[in-house]
C-alpha cells in the first residue's frame, strides 16, 4: 500500500506531528526535525548514507514517539543519492516528499540565508515543508 503523498501536491505540514528535513549526499546526510509550531526537536545531525547511518536516523525518528505516518520527511531530489534512504524509510511507513533543489534554493534566498552546509540545508528543507510554501512530489523530480 503506497502511503506517499500524491505527485506534485500541496502538503499541509500541520497535519503531521513532526516535519523532518534531510539533506543527502553521496557519502553522508544530515537531518533535523521540527514541530509544526516551529520548535526544533532534533538539532541538525549527520549520518552515513548507508544502512548503519539509516539506522541512526531511524533511532532519532523513533525517539519522537509517534507512528511513522505522523512524520513528514522532506528530501531534495539529488540524483540517486537518496534512493536507498527513500526505499528504507518508505518500507517502514514514513511519509516522504521530494523538493526540487531550486525550490529550497529560492526559499533560502528569499530569507537571506547564504551559508551552505549539509546541516543548514537539512534545516532549510524542514522549514520549506513546515511553512507549506512549496509543492512536494512523492517521486523524485528530474533535475
């Protein structure tokens, strides 16, 4: 049963208990989590882009104490880097949405955010979802 968000649909992050931004690269990823009220509950945390790192992420998500369906995870569509993580999370019932990198870049520019690190990117992705400014695709858009 596919519980993903329909392709290119607006997402109401307030219907989720938590919003998680994930920035994934070829070797590592970063994540952070917010409540819809904008309070940060998990500070930006790095993890390996491999099964041991996915288990670290899963442990952090489980510590939130809600079912996976109540957590919205956003990832940038970054080629194939996030494929394994996406499958790992979807198979465990997490809700995923993919943002085009231009969406998060434009969001950051409008807010004067200039620094670019994986941890800041994860925070920006979570903020994009939380502030419901963008359309989210359930499938990785073509870049």
